[in-house]
């Protein structure tokens, strides 16, 4: 059967990360991987580390992201630019507004990957996760065959372009934030810049952890490479910071005084499904989002598995702790309960509390049981302050605990809410409910997708992700300001 020649890119498509539209002629002599997806698809974005790994191992490979929007917001060019910046994507991106490429290649779902050989023929199509394991050996075989035939260009294809860069300012899409109360330091996951910023409460930057370039490498603070780090937990007694290196699907340990970053769990590759656990660095993980320390364990909300996992800090053995892996809102015993994209976790010393983002719920894990405190179903979200059983929140990403009360980053509502488990009341503390940027009286201010938050020195510090800032809430004066970071 004659191989199918890859159709060329239609004229008039919008391109990012390249100064000109590309054609199949530009890729002659190289292996091409077309990645059909959308930045609104979590399964698509979670595959970024595997794609990057393939690029690193195969200089003859050209990766092109084909963004095929499924919703109106995904078709707006500025929304796509923002998503490209956030993900750290530097390969060419073409926006397939009318799904012309989608139809030409017979694509039916996200994510789908098309492999094209150096002669311009389509030689493979695959869907779903576990990409690296399926394609690595195949690309190697193709490269060897065409090199033997003298038809392989081994140098990387260069694009005369200015890639989408992170937003200006000290932070870019900060995710989580924790405090070292004894050392008077804040740790901020500067997710879009692929690093951790260490600052004082006055905003003075003490140091940064990570090179600032997307990657996966241990080493000194300046040598180590992270990829979209999010969750943080600081062990004040041991002087160790733990990092959920979300994009790399790993857990990293940052230690002083040797000032080194070391992977303690994960392999760097995404696991398509949860396993049974084992030695930390031998178990593949999937999108760890946040961390909490309790009783000699580091607890992890594993968004990609819809579970909570934990690491024994004495042995670094990792194992599933709560959740069946099914994506749902189900209470009950640890192994029978179900979560839906959990994104935040905190402890009050006795129980664990989970911001179950996909279910727009707050869950409690205590005495071997999972219980829903706020929320009803993944489809039932909103904005209603009242008794917890009736209250509504919208895709919360962060959660904190102080003096018996929970503080919730109600991300979809652009608010911070307080929940008192003793009285059952849920009340807005910060935010008007409108997306935007405005300081002032707490009820009138505007936030933009708040995420992590921590109480430090009598104030609340909030990672205001969409505004690329840290906001400061004074609960005594009921005022909100912006933390100015400086050196």
C-alpha cells in the first residue's frame, strides 16, 4: 500500500513561535510530530514533559503543536498566547480555527499525534497518554533507516522567531505560597518562570531556586531545572522545602545549607494510570499539585490520578492514600472514595482538607474516611455564602488552615472565603466576585484566579495567579494591597 503523503498546512492559519507560516517543504529530511490538542484540555497539557523529552533525545524531530479550539475562548489568539506562555511551549504552534488540519488528518479526539517521516509521508497516528513509551523507539528506528539512506537532516531546525515569553515582572502565574515562620521567609512557586522565589514579608527577594528555564534536573539552586512547579510544603524542623514539580510529574526536595535540589519521587514521565507505589524515584506520578506535611508523611494531591498519595519521609516510599482513581465526588472509606482533579491540600494537625477543584468541593480526610464538607456534584458549582451544606464555590485551587478555620481560594469566583467547621458558615473575606485587579477594602477588591495562600506575620499572602502578583490581606484593617518584590 502506497504511503499517504502528509497534506500541507492551509494558507491563512495563524502561527505562534515562528516568524512565518511553515510548510511541509520546511520539514524535508526531518521527522515531524504533529500534536493535535487544545490548551483547555488537561490531558493535552499534561503530556508536555513527554513531548519535551522526545525533542531532547531526537534533534532530527520537529514538533508542531496544532491548537484545535473546542470552545470560543480557545479560539481567541490572545488566550492561546497566554496558554503558550504559561506552558513554556517554544515549538511552533498553529491555530486550526476551522479544524481544517483536523479534518485533513482524520483526527477525532484530543490529544492525537501524527508522525510524519523525512519523505513527508504519514506513518503513524496515536491518541491518549503514555506518549513517550510508544514513540521513542519508533522515532529511533525511522531516524536510523533514513540516515542509512542519506535522507536525514540531523541538525535541529531553527526558527527565526521570538518565542512567546513569560509576562514582565518578578512573577509569572504564581501558584502556591508557604511560609518559614521561624526564618521569616516566604516561598512562592513562580510557576510560569519555572522557579521558586524566596522573599521576606516586605517583598525583598532573598534568593531564587531553579534556573528559570523549563527542564528536569537536580543540582544547586542555580543549576536545578523545574517545570511548572506548584505545591510547596516547608518542614521547619528539618529545614527542608518540598516542591510538587507538576510539569515534570515529580516531587523535589530543596535542602539547606548545601543548597541543593533533589528528586525524591517520580521518574520524570507521566504515569497513564495509578499504580501500587514503591520506592519514590521508581514510581511514575501524574500531575502532583499540592503538598501537606503531617505525622512523618508528605501528602500529595495527585490531580492526574484523582487521588491523594503520601511519601514516608523516613524511607521515601510512596503510595496511594485516598481515592479509587475514579473521577467523581464520592465519600466513604479511603479506598472507595473518589475525587475530581484535587488541587489543594492542608492539615490542621489532625485531619487533611482537600480543595477538590473539579468537583467544586472541600473534602475532609479523617479516621480513614473521606467526607464532603462543601459541594454537591462536579456539575453543581456557584457562589453562595451560607451554611456549608448549601454553600456554593467554583473550582477552588488552594486551601489554608488557621485557628480551626479553613481559608479557601475560591478560584472560579475570584474570592477568598472563610469556612468555620464549628458553626458551618462559609463567608467571603476578600473579593467582589469580579475578575480584575483592584486594591482597597477587602470586599471591593478584584482578584484574578487566586490559588495558594498562607498566613504570615499577621497577614494573609495570596498567590493571585491571573494577575501575576502576590496580594496581601490585612484581616484587622480589612484592606488588600499588592506585595512589591524587590532586590
